[in-house]
């Protein structure tokens, strides 16, 4: 979504936008009032009212996703969502940065779905009393659809943390081109060799591969990834992978989405063995340059 979908403005500005959209023939306009959306529960019931969700709507994110992409019960040729007091949205839930980021992603997918799949124009506009700029961080493209964000911390830079997911699960086999070393306090970490460092996660159910890192020398980029990770405690080979990406504040200024996604300065990967729970907390600590 473009940066300007959140504007500085009052409830009156939002009402004005609501009636303006309403004047377009065939447009269904939903008004969401930030004051009623301070919790997830509130957001769900506000959406249910504004979009006349059916009685079976389950007040959770999956159900929300399903309903907002269905809307079979409404008549329209185009859609608009107007939000007032956006600064209050999810303000009582305690994960403000993450929730706003995820909401933006959802709206982004939503508008794209209706426009591209259904040929229905979609508009989302929000008004905030205070000037509000969402952090513009995007994930590396290869993680799209495979990364469940659990936390976003924004100080001078932004750290996105989440788990790799595939097939609704978090079990991956891990392959690497690096040197696995055990430190004197017993921590296992992967170190770049002269070839560089590569790290690949393979979904334990479908075999789909996520090339998390391939920071090897140009001529090594396509070569096979030689080593597989086995749990040092139980010898098994499936791990849950928690990944943190740190984006410096200027990463948001990159023009291309792809470049923006790759602009992280550091990446951390922690693995925990699916069989015995052994944690490799600092498996990868890597500066991306
Ligand atoms: Zn899979
Ligand atoms: Zn184990």
C-alpha cells in the first residue's frame, strides 16, 4: 500500500470521505471507528457490523480473512473502507507496531485480491488525529507466506521477529554451507567460511525449500549446500526456526520493494529441536553487507 493511505485528520474528515465514497454508484463503503477498535474483539465486531458479516462469523483472524474476501451477501461494484481515529486501533492490545504492520499487509492483500482476481476496485483510507507513519519494512521476498511475525520492535532501527512456517507447521530440516562450531559455553553457531555462508530450511512435510541466506561468493551461489544440521543432543533433524531481521531506519527509503526487503543489516536464527526441545539460540548471527 502507498504510504499515504493513513492521513492526518479528524472524525469529520473521515465522515466526509465516507460520504464522498458513498456518492459513487455501486460502491459499498464501510466505516470503521477507531474508538471501537481498540481491541481485536472490538475490531472484529466493528467489521462485522460495517460489512454485515453473517452470524457464523467467528471473531478471529482466519474468519475475518474468509469473510472479507467473500462478501457474497453484499451488492457492489467497488469497495471502500474508511477508518477514523486510526491512532486508537489495537491500542489496548500491546503489540501496536506488529498489529498495524499486519493490518496493513492484510489490507494490501485484500485490495490486490479484489482488484486482480475479481476486477473490483478497492480503497482503504484511514484518518489519524496524530501524524502517524507506519514503519515501511517488508520481508525478503523468499519469506513471503512463510513467516509468522511474532514481534516488531522499533527503536532507531526495527527488528522483525517471527517463525518460519510451511504447511501450517514449523518443522524444518536445515542445510548449511558454513562451519558449525561449538563455543566454550556450549553454544552452537554457524560461521562463514571463505566460500561465505548459506542456510536453507526444508519443510518437513512438503519438502519446499526456503533459502533463508545465500551469502556466498559469486561463483559459489548456485553450488549445493553440503551439510545437514542434526540435533547435538538427540541426533534428530527437524527444527523450529525463529528468525529476527534488523532493519536500519534508512532501509525504508529503498525504492524497490525487493531491495527494501533485502536491506536488513543483521539476521539471527535460533533453532529448537522438534524432538527434544534442545535450543540452538545463536545458530546464525550474521551481518548482511
Ligand atoms: Zn511445506
Ligand atoms: Zn534434539
